[in-house]
C-alpha cells in the first residue's frame, strides 16, 4: 500500500472520504499523516477520531511561504509518505514544493479544469450559465490548479441552484472522485508522462 499524507486547511470532508476508503483492506493506499496549516482546521479532530496521526504546521509561524513548505515537507518525509493529497488545502504553493513532490502531489479542485481555476468556482459557473459543473483530481504543477488530470466528476446545474446548493452537490461527487482517482494512481493504473496521464482517467457522473 502506498503511504499517503493528506494536507488540509478546513473541515476535511474530502480527507474523511479518503480515510474511509483506506479502511478497506484492498485499498492500495494508507494514510501515514494528516497535516493542517491552521489550528482551527476542523479536519484535525476528525482525523484524530479516525485514528490517523496528525500534525499542525501553522503557516503563521514561518517567515515566508517556502519556509512554511520546508517545515511541512519535513513532517511529510518524516512520516514516510510517498504521495501527498491536498484536500481543501487553501495556500498557494511555491515552485520549491511542487518540484519537491512532482508527480507525487495530488489536488482536488471544485470545478471541471481547465475551467474555473482559483476561488469561488461555483458562483462563477452559475454566473456563466453553464449546464454542467463538477470537480477534478489532478497532479500539481507550478501554476495554481493546473496539471495532469487523474479524474473528473460532473453534475448537471439544476434550476434553482445557488452557489451553496451547487457546492453541496459537487462536494458529494468530490467524496466519490478523490478515493477513486487516488486508488488508480496509487495502484499504477494511471501514470504521469510529462504533462499527460497515461491510462484511463476516472470519469464520474452524478446528479
Ligand atoms: C472542497 O470543495 C475542495 O475541492 C476545495 O475546498 C473544499 C474543501 O472541503 N478545495 C479548494 O478550493 C482548493 N483550492 P473539505 O475541507 O470538506 O474537504
């Protein structure tokens, strides 16, 4: 089983979905660390309750982004992680961290990339009147919310949706997509070849 560190900033519902999937004996990855950059991250208590080792690396204790990332990376390495899953991690990363973990760093983003990189994805999709929205799991490159796509899950936008309703529907899809994409990558069914992924990316549909 691939040893995985999960890095969070908030409530950690994606982290919880990954931990739940990892509880299955045949899942190809296991969690060796949950790291948070904010003491308020609600996911820390959820991780402890699930029996996962946790660490707080508070970005405010570090003079700049790279020093924070070096401290975070040291914790991840000390835990013996081979892969890192960002799960609601809300700090921009420097090229130092993305190079250090190149092709070993996954992220989940609440939009169908390459559309709607960045923040407020659901409100922006609604404002554009798109008919289909969703989420993406990808390998992380320097530019925020770019990199080879491991999987996507899509949902119709429904009449009467506001950003909160749409976010909830997409979040439920995130909880299915991330465990499936991590499993495919950890098991070697998907491989990074430069800026492409070799193999069949995960494709999910839900309403
Ligand atoms: C999720 O929707 C995730 O896709 C998004 O934050 C939420 C975290 O929820 N991530 C980003 O926006 C990354 N820039 P969670 O803490 O309950 O998993």
